[in-house]
C-alpha cells in the first residue's frame, strides 16, 4: 500500500486521511498480526510522509461485503460529520501569525 502512495508522488500535506476496511481485507487469508502491521505501516506513512494530523479508520457494511446505496449514504454522512468535527479543531491558516 505505501508503495502505491509513494508512486503517486503526493506533494501537499493532508490534514485528514480516511482508510476503509475492504472486502479483500475481510476475505484474504492474512493473519491478523500481519494485517495490523500493514495498517500500522500505512498510518505511520500518512503521519510521517503526508503530514496527516488525523486518520479516520472506517469499516464496511454490517455483513462485511454488501454496503448498498442506503448504507453508502449513511456511511458518507457519518464520515462527513466526523471530518467536520475534526476540521473545526484544526487551526485556521488565517489565524496563524507570521
């Protein structure tokens, strides 16, 4: 995962990064310890290389596979509320004295 991010050559820092548990995460035969280690590497990359101040870890639908349109709307609304809450806690760039 981090190799793909490095290839993207992202140049601007990110305040908030959202990761999501996907079907491949659920169905792969990875050991939990390995998956958690990979998630940790991803989060460290986001903090250290992308300058992320916050990471929101989001899950899949109740059955783990089929979110459907109604669930996508609910998921998006919940995420947007969390993003707004976090964004309100970040310093406003216009408030910074130089």
